[in-house]
C-alpha cells in the first residue's frame, strides 16, 4: 500500500515513521519549516517511552507539484483549521481518487473534506496514540493507545478498512475497525476535551493534570457535559463509563504525553480549541444543553492564544 500523509507534525511524523519502519511506502506532504528541514537532512528520530531511539529516512515533499497521484490512501493529520486550504490545492495537484482517512482532532473534518471532493471516499478515525515534537526532526512517542477507523458505509469498505487496520497494527499502531463513525469521532473528542485545553492552561502533561483531585474533577465535568450531548444525539460511545475511561486513559495511556494544544501554546501558535471544547459549546447551544466548563476552557485558551505578545516572563 502506498500512503500519502498530509501533515508532518508530531502525529503525522509518528504514523509516517512507524509505517516506514514496517516497509510501507510512505510520503509526507507539509509546508517547509524547521522540522521538515531536519527530516529532509537527517531523517526522523522517534524516542519511545523507555528512551529507545529509532532513526528513519522519510521522503517529505513541500511542493504539491512534486507528488505523484498514484496513492492507495491519503492520511490527513493536519490541524483542523488548515484542512480546507491545504487539501483544496493538494487534491487538484495530485488528481488522486484514493480514499482519504482523517485522524484529525475535533468534529466536522469529514464534512469539510466531503465539500472539497466527490471523487474520494472519506473514512474517519480517532487515535489514542500520542506524540510530541521534542526538537526539529525528533518526536517523543509517549502514548501507545488504540486507533479506531470507520466509514459511513462499513459493509462496502469492510475489506479495505481491515487491510488498513492490519497494516497500521503491524507497524506498531494498534488499530481496530468500528462500524459506527460518530462513535469514533465523539469518543475521541471526549479525550481531547478532557486534556487538551486543561493542559494548555496549566502547562502540565496529560497525566499530571489529574493527579490533584481538583484536576480530575474538572476532567470529569468537561466529559460529562459532552456525554449529555451524545445522549441527545443518540450517539453510542466506545466505552460504558466515558468519564472513568478518560481518567484511566490519562493515567495509563497518555499520561506522559505533552498534548498538541500545550505544544501550540508553548510555541505561540494557533490552537484547535474551537474544534474541540468549542465544538462542545456549539453543540450544547444547538441542543439547549449547558456547557459551562467547556465554555470556560474555550475562553481561557482563547485569552492565552490572543495574548502571546503580552505574556509576562
């Protein structure tokens, strides 16, 4: 299988590196930046939770015209707010009808991609794996959770989805196929709303936010607000006790990871808060459900994001 990965951030690099190690034909597309330059020069280094390092040579392209259109899968791992502008130009350049799999954070990504193309099937997923960029060319793989993927037409795409899941799993990225796409999206959203904004505000690793009982209480309330929305929408979740499962995941699977939103705040970049906690707030307004904790996290992150030039050091 030949895979084009859109995005060379921590997660794009992780998936590209692990797949390449397993012999999969992988190409990354990303705009030129210091991380990309380092990978082009010296390859990608992955450091696992035990401190073991792997060095992988990866083809990484910054000009759409340099891409071939012969791909079997396009994997999207860019920030949600960049989806439209990046894919619009990219799909026109490569003229590929390969299926597109989004593993992005938040909700609405599948719908955004559908607006851009009628030729590509769009699959949806959520990953509980986690990584962060330590320095240009080096990522820390600190969370080894499961990835779930699915389609709006699971019977039609059953064989391909299971083939993708098998390839990912053999590459050290445990992946399962789910028959309910919304279940995947919202189950992953619960983990994102629990930790991304809170870690960005506190500047703590995921697991450290829930060591004090106050932090655990905030996580549970953030998740409970979203659960109320899933009940009204009739969306089944991947676990029977979502709040407890989010806490468990924070302790056991992603505890050592620096969230993508904390990384954005530390590097004074635009965050995905609107697509994560902001999405819960919007859905709450739509269904008349109060979401004060998610609303507060949304506003606090926006305060930080809009005040980088005034931070006291």
